[in-house]
C-alpha cells in the first residue's frame, strides 16, 4: 500500500488496534506491481495459464458465484 504522508501516522495507529492474526504490517519499502506479485507466488503463473485454457462452458458468471 502507498499511504499519503499526511495520514500515515493515523493509519498505522488504526492498523495497530487490530489483533496480530487479523492484520500484519509488513516492512516493505519497494512497490511491486500486480503482475510481479502474482508471478512471485509459487504455482500461480501455471494456475492462471490453466484457467485461461479452460473451456468457456465451464465458467460461472459472477452473479452465480457462492461467496
């Protein structure tokens, strides 16, 4: 996340009021775009390739998903 300096103290104060198992603050100083992040997860790239090769008949529309 990138947080504006003017609110960073208040934002971190808020995050620190969650339990450790609910929110974890990671010290990461460099930005990683979505593509690089997904590629960094073992097996994710292959999973995406497999999903993209799935026949259209197997897809489920968003309004039919059971969240």
